[in-house]
């Protein structure tokens, strides 16, 4: 094999994006309003893609445009180059072709002229719609769910992440097996895998179910291990803060700023899939754990949320969630609503949330003022420049009851339990003085409020001083 062949880059697919606006109004006494024919978007001659989206009403057309912009970002993250954008208006989706037979014919012509390799729809298509569209367009058709699953498969690095992505892919694939052809042959096979009279479709379904059960057992082991680690952290009384938010809101940049880590950051979508957990020591010796999690997105596939439940449980069990919001995003409110829906779906609706508006260096002073007036309890920061991060740390400490109180406690130095308490006191508090006399140890320390009850009796906690 030549060096030239080894170094040749993979082919970049050319993509067309397709969107659908439902509920289009008709002129009174006339035909429905016509929409513009798809226009070719100029670009370099690389893999071409076409995207299609479907907002609910004509009044939502600007939202549909933003949704197609987001779909274009997803296509770019998947390695495709968008050369065509189509936005179709219909009273409701066509059950057979989603966008209507006439529009499919026009789309096929436009795709042929633009050299499109893959057509991406901004909605989830039914198996029948996928088959009809691929047959009539003569090229690969991908819906929004498939695209997101493909990005996750590309970005997963750890064994756990790959398991979760594969589980989501198999769950998505199972009801879409009809007409899949020989593509499933790599799922498994061999002597004893086909029963008497069993069709290939039944065999493929059985292989998927068997593989799904195997992966689920592995993920259950991961969940048990994570639960044990969380229990150990709770015994050590170290609070956990989870960073959540829309994809590309700046969570990993903030994580790096708070922890002095160097996790990979990028403007691309879904760079972080595998959770990161690091211990942070504040200047006054107080400690907490920061967890960076996978970014959320509007209409996140349910199969993906279910598959990543072992990862997202870190959010549900956190003491505080920092909801990182891109302050300059044009669809900011929609992003916020999408994150809140996912938090509810993973059982994290009861976790205390602190809104953190990131990237404030990209917005005007008037916009900052409006955000502060609308959400006075929120933090306004720039994780890239460090602006407001120190104030955020103080807000986190206050919300976690990490603010301190100076107390004096006496211990019996010969008692094993008291010696453990002294060691814990040194871990979680700032010791001011330590006096040992006649088998007694008297310590004066600034202790976070959340730990006082664990280190003292109720009477001592109320008085703040132990009898010497």
C-alpha cells in the first residue's frame, strides 16, 4: 500500500438540509402559498449534504431558519459540507414522503444538480418515509436523530461512551430493519445463530436484541460502580457541582477555568461526551467536586437520553447544577427550555439550579443589564476571559452552604472516633488553633456550615464552643 493511499483524507459528503413548516395558510379562495424553490448554496467541492426541517406554523419560519442553522452545525460536526438548504411549507407532513410528492421530485433534481451525497431532514422520519425518500431521491437520507447518533459515535472515546452510543443506535435501528438489506451482516453470525425456518429479518432482530441485552448489562455495571463512588463521596461530605447546558454553551471552558484542567474545547457541537469529574479546592481550603457532562440539544433523541442515563445520573445526584447558558445565542430561550426538559427526563428536576450566563464578553452592556434585571439571582461570566468567575465561585459556596462559622471543639485524643473527627476537621475546615493538653485536644476552626452538625453535638453546634 502506497504512502499516498495511507495519507489520503476521507471523502467529505456533500449534504442538503431540508426543513418543513407545517400549518401553512392558504389564500382565501386560492391555492396554497408557494414556497421558493431550493437554492444552491455555493461551497467548496467536498461532500455535499441537504437538510430539511419542520417548524409547526408559518409564524415560526424564523425559528425554522435557526433550526436549519443548528442542523448545518450538526452536519459539519458529522463531517459533511452543506451545499443546499430547503424549507418547505405544508398544512401537515405527508405520511408517505414527509414533504410531499411534488417537492420530492423538485428536491431530487436540485440534489442531482448540486452533486448532493446525503439528504438530512430536520425531523425524525418514520421507517416508511425513509424508504420512500431514499428510493425516489436516489441517495442516502438521514433524519435528525440518525445525525446526532452518528456524531456521538464519532466523538465517544471511552469504552463506556461507546457502549452507550451503540445501545442508542441499536434501539433506533430495531424498528427500521425492513429493507435494511445486507448492512446488518456485521452485527453477528455463525453456526447456531439461525433457527429452522427463521427469516433473515427475524435473525437480524434477534441479533440486535441479544447485543442490546449484553450492552445493557455492561452499562448496569457502570451504573453500580458510579453509585458506589457517589456513596463514598457522600460519606466524605464532599459536595458535587454538575455543569449542564446546551451544547457549545461553554461548559468545558468553564470547567477548565475552575479546575485548571486542559480538557478539549471547540466551537463544534458535542465535543464532550464522556463525563469529567475533578476536585476543586477554594482559596480558603474548602473543597468541592466539579462534573462536566454531555451537552444537551433541542429534540435530543429519547433513545440517546435513555442510553446515557448512567452518565446523566451524575447530574441527578449532584448537590447543585450550574446551568451554563450562551448569553449571545439568538435562540437562547429555546435552548434554556430544551435543557430543562432533559433535566426533567433524567430525574434531575429537583436538583437546585444556578443559572450562569456565559460569553457575556460577546454581548452589549444593555443586554447584560436586561439579563440581570430578568434573572437577578444568575451569574454573568466569561469563561474565556475569566470575568465573573471568582464571583461565581462565591455564589456556589453560598448555595452549597460552604460559608463558614468559627467554632471551638474539644476532642478526646485517646478516642479513635475523635481522632477521625480531627482528621476530617483538617480536611474540610481552616484550623485557626490546635491545643493539646492532658489527653484533650481543643481546636478552633472556620468550618463550613454543612459540616458543623457532623463534627459536633447539637448543643455544641448551637453554642459554637465546647466546654473545655
